[in-house]
């Protein structure tokens, strides 16, 4: 559990790639129609990051904001975990190549402080509702990752 409470903050304990999380965010969007701010700082494997981008994208509206953390892994900053393997950075590059119309990179925010652990990871939603997302993962990979997320939900419940 969380050791602090704030009346304006709701904590939901569930894998971010689960349908439970997606349904909860969808309900919150109806209750609070303002801008959504998403920070991805979960499983840093490229496939998981890609899946989570695919799952959250249909819930987003123009002007919403997404940050994908720790894109500096595996050689995108030579000092940070070289040899990590496919990372959040790789997920963003692949996802954006297929779905560029949905997001715009916020380079001004990325460069604002002179240093970031989220290279290429500041994204503004710009094309919500303009067609279907193109999956960057195979159906088998999506099914396996969703299965893992749902199993984790069962363990948490």
C-alpha cells in the first residue's frame, strides 16, 4: 500500500497493461474530462512499453501528455545500464514510426533542464480519434503480455 494519502490523488494498484487499469482510466475520463497526464515508469522492456502505449492511446485526447521514463537505458546514455536490451527508447521509436500522427515529441520540455532520463519520452497527444493505432507487436506477444498482466491482477486482488 501507499504510506501517504492526498484527497486529490487516487492510487490504483494494478499492472498498467491490464484491462482493469484501462477500464478504470476510461471511467475517470468520463468523471474528469480535463487533460490527462500519464507517466510510464513500469516494466522497462520494449515490448511492455509498446503494449502500454497501445493500451493508453485510445483513452487519450488531444492535448493530453505522456512521459515515458528511463529511455536512457541501453546505450542511449552510455553510463546507464549498457547491455540492457530493447528499452523504452526503442519502444517509442518503433511505436512512433507506426503511429506518428497520434503524438508529437515535446523537444522544448525535453531540453528545458539540460539533462533528462527520458530522451525522446516527452509526448503531446495531437491526433486522437484520427484512425486506428498500428500495432508494433505480434498478436502472440500482445496476448502473452496481457495474460501476465491479468494474472498479476488476480494475485493483487
